[in-house]
């Protein structure tokens, strides 16, 4: 049996490599905790036609993700901000997303209870959102550009591998794009709808096969991520200019008349170009599983057999609690982060099945986390032309 506990959060840090080493040493290892780490990159918008023939190369970043008791969130966020110096410009981000439920296996290395908390020396925002956009590489650049032009920072991008029902149907799997990019954007609450709409319009998520977008509320956090990694013609970037205009005008209504260029998708004024309403609602949650790589196939089979139609997999390593072999070499266990966006009833069914069968299958180093989602954008085969739908606000 797993431990079922609602009092957990996911704390995510987005950091340059050099800063990540300081955070791992000064926050993770110093507290006796563990974190999953994987590589990502910043956004490099390809502004010239020649650059479209070359692979996008952006500054390498490290993503750290920690499964943390909610009683420890304040201290871990504060310690990450301090050791990563996240109050400085373009240094990274840290944020926490609370879980509705957390199923923790007997051998899973969650953050220890009762570690000493550090008071934050810098202001922490409680009005942030995070947007995740899973999109094919053919549409990645236009989605990233739309996010920047709508006032967000340049998306932080990492790769994920898709898995679903089509993988079980013989030769049909060759028609599926295996690798997709996940674009992660941290946005102020006052502008999240504008950024979400612009990205959804640019990616064409109302069409089949384009991908999936969703946003989640952030409990608390801070971000200092640049709007793009290109040679600027001015000393200020777009994010700084928008902030300055907001301050001078005393409101954000001026943005309603902004014109966003979206490549071959045309132009839209304000948010009016993407304001059509869909009937009904699309109630979804994010189910995240963390498991050892060698047990990944068993977990994904359990999730799909229990009702999930698809999922994405990202691979990382645990840091902070390494084992050493007989030669004194540090060993990092590679883990798989599995995420599926599904109805709450399906998530509950999957958690029940895993709770009943995982121990018998020898899957003990496992954690299942359920997070609420406020909004999604994806193709729904229901005959409705516009299929961007909102989920009911969390109680």
C-alpha cells in the first residue's frame, strides 16, 4: 500500500547550469533532500531565413523538481532563491504547485519532514501561473514567438517522448511523431490569458495532432527569465518595456489594442481573435508519475490500461542522495517522469489500480501526484469548430 497524502507540493526550479550546482549543494544536499534534474534550453528565436535551416541552439539550463511536504515549501523556495540569487535579472525561476493527492511508495525518496526552514529575504509572488505546451518541432518556433510577443519570457524548452494507444497497434506507430517539445512559461496572473490565447492561436491546437496546452496555478514563486536570447537592438528587452508601460499607465488595458504578429497564422488584435466560446467544459487534472527507468514500461502499461489515452515521458536523474560504488564513483539513479492530462475520475481509477498492484509488481520506488488544471487547449473530436475549453475554477 502507498501512503496517500494531500499535503505535498511540486517545487520546480529553472536554472543556468552554474547556478544549479550551487542550488544542489546549498539547498538540496544541505537539507538532506533529493531532486530530479534534467536538461532544458532557453529560447532562441530564429529571426532570419537562414537560421530556419539550422537547429535552434539556446543557452543550456537545468530543471530541478522536488516532491516536498507543504510544510517545507516556504523554506525550500526561499533557500533556492537565496542560493540561486534569483532576485537578479535573468537568473532563473522557482515555483511550487500544490497537489490534490500524492501517492508515495515505500522506497520513494521524497523530501524529509521537519527540515529547518529559511525565511525569504526577497518578495515571493502568489499570483503566478505556469503554462505547459506540448508541441511538435514544426510548430515550436511560432508558439515561442507568440509567447514572447504577448509579453511572456522566452519559453524554457525540453524534450518529451509520447506514448499512447497507437503504440500498441503495430505499424500505425510509424505515423506518430515520437519526440515533442514541452514549452514551459511562467506568467503573471494578470496576463496569463493573453499569453495562453496567443500560444494556442499560433500552435493551432483546435486542429487534430497539433498537441496540448494547459495551465496550472502557482502557490508561490519568483521568476527572472529573459524574453529572448537574441542580440537586442535596444538596451531593454520586451518584457521590461511592457512592465514599464504598465507602470507609467497605471493599468494593463492598453494591451487590449496590441497587435500580435503570428507568422503565417496572420495577425490578431488584442485577444479578440481567439475569443470564441466552446460549449461545455473540459475537466482535467495532471497525473504525474515518477519511477525508475527500468520500471517505466510497467507503470505506463498500468496507466494506459486504466483509462489514459496518452502520456508524455521525460527522463532525469536524482541528485542530492547519490550512492557510491566500490571505486568511490557517484551513481545517479535515472528516473522517468510520466505525465498524463486526464479527467479526474480516470486519475482516481489509475491511482487505485496502482495502489493495489504496484507493490505486487515490485514497483516501490514510485510517486503519483495529482495536480488541478485551470485551463486546457487541445483538439476535441466533438464537431465543435472552436475547441479551446476552460475547466471549472478550483474550489
